[in-house]
């Protein structure tokens, strides 16, 4: 039985939740969702492959103030790193608080 990768942590500007589990029924071999959100204001950024979308493909990037887009998937580690880097760019810094 596969064990999921899970993380739920407070970060500047909100929380991140990471969930991924090996699942060969998905094209990438992983079922995943990575989410950055504010508990009061809702979702800020999400990466997922929860469904295949005719316009977005298999891997999706959803952002609160922008368009949902297809996103390339190379490996789980690369994808998660990209997500965390983007959270770092979106999160308020000491200069913006």
C-alpha cells in the first residue's frame, strides 16, 4: 500500500497543504494537489491533476487573481519545488506587511 506525502503548515500570508500519492491510473503516476490559501480569504494558488480538462489538459495551475492554466509536469519533486517557489513569490514579505 502506498503512503501519501502530506504537509499542512502555516506560512506567511496563509497556509500550504500538500498531498500526493502514487497512483498509476494518473498519467504522471501521481495523484496530487498543492494548495496555498488564506483561512479567511480562500484559495490563492493551487496545482492539481484532479481531473482531465479539455482546455487545461492533465496538470492544472489555478490562481485567485488570474487565469487557470495548464502546467508542465516533469516529476513530483520538480513540480512541488515550482509550487513552493511560487508561494514564496506570492507570500507577503516583511516589506509588504
